[in-house]
């Protein structure tokens, strides 16, 4: 790498770490201080993610949860991951979950807080986990989320301005980092999640990772796959030798209409998606895959399709259909984002969003409104469910509790 390149990368990283992360941490604190409504709930519920999850990012940082929800990293991929897992930042985050302050977590963005699907303090799994963490040797992560390669076949406008594909040299670097830091952890983990950064089927690196985690040496591991679904067909399933090894699949779709799909999932086609969804639904119906989720990043372009999206989930055997408000990941100018950010009460169509939430489909058991409610002035018929009332806690089961099964 040329000296100028490495200097500019170092500068970018410095700016991100010292301004970006701190700015997001300040945003989390400000929002939480102004929105104390969930305090009582958080005092009685314990998120197990900081006790179970370790997540890599494309910047080489390591987190215990999605960086969008919990921006504070616990370390980076170039140092000993297990030491960081037991290190001071990780311990502070765990303490904040136990004292009920959740001060590192965004109450606005975290889907599990918004959906009230955290396990109760008295849940046997919580007690068991906390007991294991009270000893001198804390348990290793059970769920390792690999999100360090952004390579993807699509270029969704919400996510990036153009297609990103790691070149050969970058792939070699990623392979080496994975081999040295994440692989040893996976010998002890139970679940590997691929990926929140790019696409598991489009990234050469992640395809190699999946093959590297072969059933002979890593037969104990189960996969959680998060994908746009465009390349998830029977051939890929066989080629990657996935049979009997996948716990859950999340497909981000963001539309119910082919034309909208072509815009929000730039580079993909709805026709090809539906063909693959038929295959994936078959995997769910036979029980080959234990959980199937569809997700939509809600924005001005697609919010009217939310009810139809729930129906799409029902058609293709999804257990849950998740909605998540769009954020500006730096791909939109201020004006562009203002036009897309339907969550803003000042948006000219915000009232239509509230009306859409009243559609009967949005109350169906598979629909998970997620953090959308946090952005709307909650109308009377759409009150937040009380703890584990409308939501029985089975999301917590899938994402957290079952991580240790
Ligand atoms: C970056 S993608 C990686 C996984 C895979 N490529 C996919 O799209 O499912 C992870 C998730 O981020 C979501 N996402 C993309 N842009 C977003 C944005 N601006 N705000 C919030 N979520 C976004 C995607 O819809 C997807 O569910
Ligand atoms: S409460 Fe939400 S943000 Fe905090 S660790 Fe759990 S899932 Fe992450
Ligand atoms: S498919 Fe996923 S990773 Fe790829 S561009 Fe879209 S949101 Fe980003």
C-alpha cells in the first residue's frame, strides 16, 4: 500500500474513532435522557447480547452488539479478541445492562428495546448466564457476528453509493485477519452470523469463510445468514454445503412491489428474488431452517408497501417480518435524507405512515413494527405492547436465548 493511502486511511480512522463514535455516543445519551418511558421495563429485563455476542466490523472494530444500536467498540480485530471480550469496556457495558441504565444502548434504534423482547431478569437462561459470568473465568462468546467485509452484489442507495467488491489483495488481507483472530473464537462458539456488512453469498471472502467452517472441523457451529437473497439458490446451498447447518435466515427485501424493489435494492430483480424465496420457503417449511425473517428499511419510497410486505412474508413462510426506520449511513445528502426520512413528524407524508400502521396486516402475529413506533406519535390503538404481552418474547428466544441452545 502506498504511504499516502495508508496515511489517509489512518486519518479517516482517527476522525471516525474520535468524532464519529463519540458523536454517536452523545446522541445515544441525549435521546435516552429525554425518553425515560422505558426505564421500568429495562430495570426488570436483561439483554444477554453483551454476554453472548461478539461482532466484527469493516473498520476492524469489535463490538458486543450492532454498532448502530450500541456504538461503543470493545476493541479491534488486530488484538486478542478474548482479552477484549473480558476487558474493561465490555465489562462496563455488561454492568450497564445489569443496573438497568442501558447507558451504552440506543433506546431509539435498538429493535429489542423497541419491540420489548428482552428476556426477564428471572428467565432461567438469564440466571444461568449471569452465574457463569460471576466466576473468575468468563465464558467465551457463543454467537460471533462477522461483519468485516462490505462486498456485495447490490448497491442499495440506503447502504452505499456504488457497488463495493473487495479486490484480491483486500480479500487476502481479510482471509488472514479472519484466520488469525476470529477463527480461534469460532472453535468455542455455537453460532456464526454472516453478515451485517455485505452479502454472504456475494463476498468471496465470506464464501471462503463458510467453506473454511466445514462440517468436519466445525460441525458444532450453526449459521445465521443475513442476505439480500439474490444469490441464495439451491446451487449456492449445495456449493456451500449448508444442509443441516443453518439456524436462521434474514432476507432484507425493503419492498413488496417489483418497481420499488428495483430502486431500493439497486442491482437486484424482484422476479429473481421471488424464485429464490420459493426455494428458501421450502427450507423453512421442511424445518431445515429454524427461523426465517424478512426485513424492510422503511423510507418514503416504500412505506405504503408495509402491509403488502407482511403478506409477502406470509406467502413465503416467514416467521417474522421486521421493520426498521432508515438512517443516514452517509449515502444521502441532507436534502435527500430529509425526503426519505418518513420518521420525521415534519415530513409531509408522516401522517400517512401513522395511518399505515393501523392497517390490519400490521397487527398480524408475524409483523414486528420494531423501532418505527419510536418515531411516530403513537396513536391510541397502537400502544407499545407491555413487556411480553403482544410480543411473547419469542424474538428474544430466537436472537438471544437460543444463542446458547
Ligand atoms: C448492510 S445489510 C447486510 C446484509 C445483506 N446484504 C442484506 O442486505 O440483507 C444489513 C442490514 O442493513 C439494512 N440497511 C441498509 N441500509 C440501511 C440504512 N440506511 N438504515 C438502516 N438499515 C439499513 C439492510 O436492509 C439489511 O437488513
Ligand atoms: S439492549 Fe439492544 S442495543 Fe443494548 S445490547 Fe441489547 S440488543 Fe444491543
Ligand atoms: S444488499 Fe445489503 S450490503 Fe448489499 S448494498 Fe444492499 S443493504 Fe448493503
